[in-house]
C-alpha cells in the first residue's frame, strides 16, 4: 500500500513538474473599455485550462495606440499579444511584424468569423489578428425624452432629424444634453467620428490623385454642421470627450442621444451601470441623403507581434478569448446581452442572442459599412473612419488636434481646415504620394 501511494505521489509530482515546465506568463496590452476589463476578470478560466498566466497592461485608447506602435516598429518585445484594429493589422501583417494566425485549431472554427471582420484583419488572404469583438456605429437614444419631445426616431434617420431632435431634447437646467459626440483629439477618437460624419456629407480625405480635400465645400459643410449642433445641444467641454466620457454621460442620464460604437449598447442597457437602462432605443447612423451613412467598421482584435518568444501560449490565449466557448462563458455569468458582439456568425444565429434588443441593429450597421467604397465620390484608399496607409495615423492625429481646437473655441472652422489641408498635403508629398 505504501509503495502504491508513493508511486501515485511520484506520478503526480512528475505531472505537475511537466505542466509547470510548459507554463508561460504572457504580457498583453489592451484598451480600457468594458469588454476588455471583463475579459481580464475571466482570465482565471484560461489559466485553469492551460497553466499559463497573464500580465495585463491596460491603457487609454490613444496611449495604447502609441505604445504598441512604438513597441512593434522598434522591435521592443514588451508584449506577447497586442490589442489592435483593422487599421494596423493589414499594414503590420504585410510588414512581417505579426505572426500569421493560419494554424488555428479546427475546434476554433475560423470560418465562423463574420466575413467583414475576417477580411478587415487579413492581408493577402492571411489572418493576422482575431476579433475579440466587432463593431460599427449607430444612434443610441433615450426613448422617454424622444417621446416627451413629440418625435419618433426613424430606423434610418437623417442628420437634419438628429439635429432637430437634439435641440428638442436639450434641457440645460437639468443638465440634459440633446446629443453627446466625440470631440477628443486622436485619429481613432474624435478623428474617427468626424471622418465618418464627413463621409455622409460627401467629403473625402483624398481625391484620386492623393490630393487633400479639406479645401472642398463638403468638409466645411460637415464641420460647420457638427460644431453648430454641438453648440446648440452638446455637453460643455465636448472637445475632450471620447468614447468613455460620453458613455459615462449617457449612463448618468445626461444625453438624449449618443452616436458611437455599437458595442456600447450592452453598457447603456445594463441596469447595474446605467440609470436609463430601460429607456434606450437604437437606429442606424445618420445620413444626408447622399447614399453614405456616418457609420464605421472596426474590430478590436488580438495579434501576436513577431518578436514574441511565447507564441504557442499566445495562440492558446487568442483561441480562448475569441472563441465560441468564451462567448458562452460570458453569457453564463453575465447574460447574453453582455457577450462580445460583432465577431461571429454563429452568435447572430443563436436564438438566445436574437432576443437581445440591439443585436439585429448591430448586425445591420456592420453590414451597411463598406470599407472598399467608403465615400460618395471615388477615392484611392480603403477604410471608412481611416485611410489604410501607414502615414495616416500621424497625419490624422494632427488633423484631429486642429478640429478639437475648433470645438474648444480656440480657432475657426476655416482656420482648422486650412491647416489640415496644408499639413496633409505636406506629409503626403514627403511620403512620395504626390
């Protein structure tokens, strides 16, 4: 009996030693939004299944972009997984900076990823990042305030209706702003929002010869409309508001409407966090009748930098975090409304998820976005809220800073557009586009 127990003990020790020998600690850089924070809270499930531990570096969106771009371009090696999006992934994949995700397991079912997400995270047919969640943008609005204003939100509203409704819902005495929109500098923050707004007004970043188009009337129309509407009905200090700031305002009941990422729908309808959870409706992003809506296409996705020494463990984490099983794990703990949306076809075929009030509008918004044909007039680029060239991030960050200065009352629309025109053309000439 003693010998038998001793053999069992020795075998157990051997197994633990073997398990530990293959266990790694991986470092992941991610953005500080609700879905990513939820993922961090569930990481023990991954560790229990694989033995691998995770260290998190959680950053505000603009800071995250700077950190991961610097790290990967200088081969810094600080991270084993980076949270990046549709702008960076194809460019970095083409540069050889990312590990191809071409050997994912059959159980993972890569073909289940929504085509819009898979295409946006691939280069030349190779997937370089797996979508944690996918999104477009849409209108989220207070149904009670809309009714009080005597208005009815169309499924597909125009900008004119949005401005009218915003004015009608604004109640300065009670700190209710008719509309909350991003004004924060950063190409992926306020820059993204004003770009899709401009798309819907017929504007574009470049003409077919890569000439900047900020001197054209469509940009002036879009920016003047935005600034006028926000002056009438927006919150004070909106020049520094991004996704998280507007989410907080909406959840506190201080916004009549918020046009932003579809992923926000689960946060504004969560009664644990939102004071208006049972009073939220949804509509497509607005247009001006020119055929393009002010909605984008994006995925926050997980990618492995080519310099990682822990690729096997990183692949296991990506398979865990972006799998059908992870979606079911979140649903079991927090309900179907709180699962990561917009990434998998099977989610939208699930009868339980179809009951979620914003599920179909999210899918409709994603399907309405066309990154290969993003503007009213022809353009030489791909991308809706961004232009898929390496130089764009730097140029658009500067342009967004000029626009935020307008929102803060520091310069005029005309001054900002003239500066945007000059700095964009200078950068494109220096890069050899013109």
